[in-house]
C-alpha cells in the first residue's frame, strides 16, 4: 500500500503516519493500493474508492482534524477497514457481498459493524504496544 497525507498539523501528521504503519500490519491489503488521506475540517470521517486504473485502486480518506488524538487514530483504523472491505470486494457501493443495504440503519450495516469492531480491537492493540 502506498499512501500520502495532506492537511493537519505536524503532530497530527505524525500520529496518522504512525497509525497507518500500525494498521497496515493488521489488514490484508495488496501493494497496488494508493490511499490519499486528507486531514481537514470535515463534518465526519469517510472513505471512497475514486478509481481503478492500470491495476491500482485509488482511495480518498477524509479525516476530521478537529478530533482528539484517540478519535483521530480510531478514525484512521475505521476508514482503513472500509478500504480493505472494498479491495476484497465484500463492500461495493452500499452492497455487502452483493446484498443491497441502502435501507439498513447505519449502525446495523454489516460493514459498519465490522469496522467498529475492528477499530476497537485495533485501538486496544495500539495502546498496548
């Protein structure tokens, strides 16, 4: 995985860089992934697959930089889980394993349940290192 980081202050970029190094070892991501992480004044965090070109998948991850350090790291872990779900073709535009969940409440969507569990487990590992 290749990633680049834009926005935020020096401390936030260092935290995100450390979190990305850590989460990369926890996920099953191939090398042909490019993730652009933008730290900014966003209303929430989010991840979107922008394009697939020449065998490389490009993702944009937006992280609200007005959060605590803990929330910043947890947001990275959560959104990177969505990257992994998309790369492994379990999640595709509101469909989980091909099943449409557009009417499913947010916290009951299978990919969100998995991402919230992952962020909690990974943050616990992160804090115990």
